């Protein structure tokens, strides 16, 4: 995109902070969808193509390459690029790689492997690892990784390249579905790679290994680590999306096309899923610092220890009383909702009362919690549904939105 396109962000939906009248006028209703996708236009403003909604990174890459094939008038070299290619070296090889001309790039990098400058040679090795990974040539990937490790052994000062070698090996193990080996390699690597530019990759891949092994808490920890500590990293949004996987409305390619049965949801549901993952991250952090990668986060006991009889009702009232509307309370609210789901049917009365109390500052989240208690416990309640249907038309937009969102998650009859 940097080599052949002029990038700009637009939002013609009229929602959120990305709305822009000038961009809307330029796009002029030519795209099929106002939300998440890439679209390309001629300099004069006519559209030449757009991706699917929520296209993954591989689909976007293929789409960009195809665009240039269909519109060669925008794919030609500039004078400065012609000079760069004629001069050769790393810049020329990287130029070919950037344009996905991988055969040409590999030919240039192979020559650079023989460079007398070890820095150039190792850069060429790393580039060839990238290309082998992008193209799925795992046999070549294995050969170059071994070459990189041999370089490290040949002299002092190259130990940092072991981080690169391990990150790349992690990708290969994941591709071969050797998840246990990948986890054993990558989780300790995240500690060793603390000062490496590959740190986010190590955490992201470690999270994928844990995910495929069914250890969702540790998967959320690694993705949450990136979200919490590396907001400027290129993997930040991918980590955020992975962390919110259980609340996302579309398949995640990097998680085996996982798609939860969310139904129609709002953006605040996704934010809630991210915040829930961050809560898991913080609970597991002490285990991570102790390098106890097999450890489990503490079990919730606040509800489990409640006695029989009327105690669950009392517990429900105490829990519901802590709910507060507003985005800054999402994380704490999610923990309370989890506990109310465990209480089950005895929580319904307290939640209904909270929604009907117009002075209560947590009415919106009480409505959301009520729908989740119904759904999680497969409950039916005419009284609860009566209150929810009324709340979805509430004058308070926060209450109405959360109620509608919660109702959309319930199974339809």
C-alpha cells in the first residue's frame, strides 16, 4: 500500500469519530458497505474495487496484487525506483518483496547471502524467512532457519538472532499444528524477547498455541499483554480482535476460522469482550512473572460459597447494586455479570427490580445482565421479557441500546 497507493481513512456511516464529510463526498456512495473494508479509487474519484467486509490480511494482500494487475497504469516504476533497482542491494530486494514479486526478491536476496558484510547477509536470511512464511514454503523456511542459527554459532554478537529464529520456528510449528511444541517454545520466548522487535509476534503466536490447545485463559493473557503494553505495535489490532474472539461477529482466520454464535451485536459488546480478556490477563500476570506457564488463574468463589436457601437472593442484590452504566465501568461490570450467570434464576428478581428503578445508576447494564442470565441458564421468564421489551424503548439511550443488544443474543422462537 505504501509503494503503490495513497492511503486515506474514511467513514461514511455517520457513526463514530471517523466520520468525515469530505471523505463521504469523495466516496460518493460508491462502496457497498460503510463499515470495515478496503476500497480503491482512481485519483479522479471513481472506485476500482473493494474487499469483502472484514477481509483478513491474506485476502487484502491478494486483492492489492490483483488490483495492480488489472490497472497496470498505476503499477509502473517511477524514475527513482528504476534507479533503486539498478543500484541493487538490500533496498532493491526489499522493493521487490514489498510488491509481492517474490521470485525476483528471492533471487536478489540469495546473492546477498554471500555478502562479506554479515549485517547484509543476516538481513537477507530474515527476509527469505519472511517470504517462505508468506508463501507457505516450509521446506525452504527450515533450511534458512538452520542457516541463521549457524550464523549465530559462528561468532559472538549475533545472539539476538536466536530470537528471530525461534519466532520463525514458532510460525512453522503452528502451521503444522504442533501446538504443544509451539507453546513450549513460545511462552518462555516472550520473556527472553523482552527487548526484541519480535516481542509482539512471540506473544501473539504463543496466544494462538494456547488457543488451539484449549487454554483460552493463557491465550487471552498473551493477546491482552500486547493490548495493555504495546498499543503502537502493528499487531495491536490483531491481538485486540483475537482477545475479543468470543464476542466478535465474524470468523477469525488466525484462530481456525472460529466464529461464536453471537447473533447481531453492537460495538460495545466487542469492547466488553476485550475488557473481559484484559481482566483475565491481569489475573494471570503473577503466574507469568513467576514463569508458571501451566498455572491456572484463581477460581471465582464469591458466588460458589453462597449457602442454600435465601442466600443466593441476598447475594444477587449485593452484586446487582454494584453495577454502573458507562464505559469506564465495563470491566468491573463484566465480572459481576459472570457471577450473576453463576447464580442463575435467583438473580432475575434483583435485576428486574434494578431495571425498573429509574434512580438506579446501573439500569442499562442490569438489562444486559438479565439477558445473559436468561441465555446462559436457558431460562424463560415472562416477567423478565416484559421488563426488557419496555426497556429497549427507554428514554435513556444507554439503557435502550444495551437492552436491544442483550435481546439480540437471546435465541429466537
